C-alpha cells in the first residue's frame, strides 16, 4: 500500500508541476483537476519552486474540501479567467429514498468518470449537489439515470445555488503534551493513546487523505484525520498552553448521517 501511495504521490506532483510549467510557458492561467486537502498542501510546496508564479484554489463554494488549482504568472493576477467549474443537482424521483454520499459518488464513478473530475458532493434531504469540471457536465446529465435502484433527474445549477450544508459534528476540547498524531487522534475518536499507536501503525489512519504509520507524526490546525471504521475529524483550533505547559486543542468529530 505504501509503495502505491508513493507512486500516486509522484504522479500527482508531476501533474501539479505540469500545471505551473504550462501556465508559465504559455503565459496563461491554467487550472488543474480537483485536489484533496493533502494534494493542495503538495501544490503549495511545489509552487515554491516556481518563482514569479502565483496560484489559488477554488472548490466552487467557500467551505469546499476538494478544490482545483489555478496557476498563473504573477503579473497576470488581474487577467480575466473563467474557472472550469460547474454544478449539478441530482434529484431522486422517489421521495421515500434517501441515498447517501457514497451512493451518489458510486453511481457517478460507475459512469466511467474519474474521481479527480469531481469536487464536493453536498447531500441534502431531497437531493444532492455535485461540483464538477464543466467538461463532464453534459455527459453526467445525459447518462446518470439511477442512484442505487432509484430513478433520478439531473439538472444544471449555478454555483451560487449550491446547498450550503453544515456537517453535523461533536466538538471536543482538551489539552495535549504535544501535537502527536496518536494523542490528537486518541482525543478525536475516544481511544487511549496506547491503543491508538498500534492502530496507526496498522495503516488505519489517514492524515489529510494520506496514510500515516508514524504515531509521532505531528498534526497542525486545519488537518483532517480519517480513521478506518471510526470516522473523520478535523483539528479546528490549536491554542496556547496551560500553566502546566500543555497545548489546548479543539477538534470536530463529524457525525455520520
């Protein structure tokens, strides 16, 4: 698994470098496919090796998790650019059925769509909105007929019409001696640090979507921790220190619907 992760990281890094290289060579604004938060961090590192180049991320709405990268020569910051993003609303015809995120994602991927062409999927009570690259909007609209065994309608919407969902979470506040992954993940998922360490070594934890096997890996504010069978959490705040020198942390553990 680690070998495959390394290969995937190398491919992703190469693609990000290509975006910057093409934008610099052609003196244009160039957009990538969607990147997850870990890949966005990679893009920020890659950008350092391209002096004179600027960049930004856009996922279609303010709190997007998956975003495209747009790279450009710094003197072209104010040049107009239409980002290749669109949105679709998927509406089940049977109002008694309530497909989940995995159902919507699975049905779209089953059409032969690459995950990197899809942004966030926002699941509401009666429909789901999907941020996509514009190049695949028509294909999905014409070919997506069912979610599970439920017939659906697909309509194009503007990015301004996207469902603004607040994902339910449980807020956890605590203090830690250090920002080690085993300590933070232990708080997030209610497991002792001694039990969390072997869980991490067993490749059951992803930090910003990347498998991490080192319990001592450092976590920072904004990081997303995903744990097999346990769920997902976000480190929303790293505060000051207590009188005993411990670090205050605030964590949101997301609640599955």
